[in-house]
C-alpha cells in the first residue's frame, strides 16, 4: 500500500502498516486528544505482517512532524475558569484537566466546540453530575466526547449525553456503564457511529446485542476480558451493522486465524491491540462488504455467547 499526504507519496507500507495509519487517522477524526490530519490511502500491494514497534514509532514521528509544521493543533487545556476566559471563543477542541463543577456552565463560551475530552488526571473525579452539566450546554457542533477512565460515569451520564444529538463518537473506556447504557447508545444517539467500551466490565454479551438495533453505529472497540473467543465471535457475527471491530487483547489469548476467517467471510475490518497498544490487523473491510442499513438488523445468538465492547 502507498501512503500519501495530499498527493505526495511518502512510503510503501504493508497492509497492516497502512491499517495502523488508517486507525490513527480515524482516532484523530473521532477523539478530542487527537490531532486533525488527513491521510489518503491508496491500495497497491500488501501482505499480512504484525506492525513492529519501530514502524509504529516512525509513524508517530511523521505525525508529530506534520503537527509541528502546522497540519493540526493541540486541544485547549482547561484547568480553571481563568483558562476559559483566556481561550478564544472559536476554540473547537478542549481537554478538561481540572475544572470545578460550578464552573462547567462557563464552557458555553465555546459555541463551536467539536471535540471534548477529560484528561486522565481528572477522570476519577468526573461523575454523572459533570456529564449532566455538559449536556445542558448548547453545543450544536459537538461531535466527539472522550470520557476514558471516568469510572464514576454510569448509565445516567450516558442518558444525559443523549441530549446532545450531534455526537458521532464516544470514548467510554473504563466507565461504569451497563447493558442499560448500551441500549441508550444504540437507540438515542441519532448520529453516533463509533463507541469504545474497552474495560467496561459491567457490560454483558446480551448488552452488546442491543447494537443490532442501531442504524448508525459501525465502529466498536472492546476488551476480550471477561469474554471468551467464542463469545466475541458470536457477537461479531450477530451484529452485522458493525463493520470495524477493535479488540484489546493484552494477554494474547485470541486465535487470530479464527478471527481472520470470520472477518474475511463477513468482509469487515477486525484488528487486535496488544499490551503496548500496538495494532495487529487481522482483516480489512472489502468492497461489497456489509454496509450500514437504514433499518435495524436483528440476529440471534446462543445463550452462551457474550459480546465485547468498543473503543
């Protein structure tokens, strides 16, 4: 595969290397801590190999170089009400590092906000009250919300976020949502296309099957634990509207060959992330593969199946 930026060919990569780059691009589009880049990917050749640390590091250096050259910008860090006062009203990306709940209404200043993230340092302090405060703001352009590691955020917080219909992507790693929250995600977010529920250990296989009722969600990130390979594969098979799966497997328990057969038969993208956050491409979506339907797709799975979650 040939990776190019704005028509300039940079280097020739294998299929997995391009998958890694495409993943970075998707994350950059979807989540607020990412830098806004545009990658044009042209398929030429490719063989399945694992992404090495050296290659992933090199791609990170390329990304950083493009950013420092002005191809993107970091989100505005908000530590106090004073930071809000100092920031430009036109800011479209913010990360909350430290902000008292009583000052959250002041975030209304950012009327064109598109990307919102909670920093890892503040994640443990965030509750459903904070999410409720966010949901009461008038932010018609807000697309991406990252609540990663906000372990005190529950189904009630997700219900509050449903008041922001413009949301396209939700990063929910390590939150305390349950199957009820998954039903909310599948039915009450009219533009939601991607979720990451890795590490959400209160979710069950039955909860994931709620995604069959979504007409918009196509990207899901989840953890293998506490599910088995059979449960993961049953979930992927049952939820035909999702065409991009990312599975966290830090203990290397997954059978990649079995996943590859499943992904190729369904013509979808499946990738696995290891303990170092390195991406291993299993399959890539194929032309003519499943597409998002205008009506819900329902499928049955046996009672022993469990599903995962997505990023």
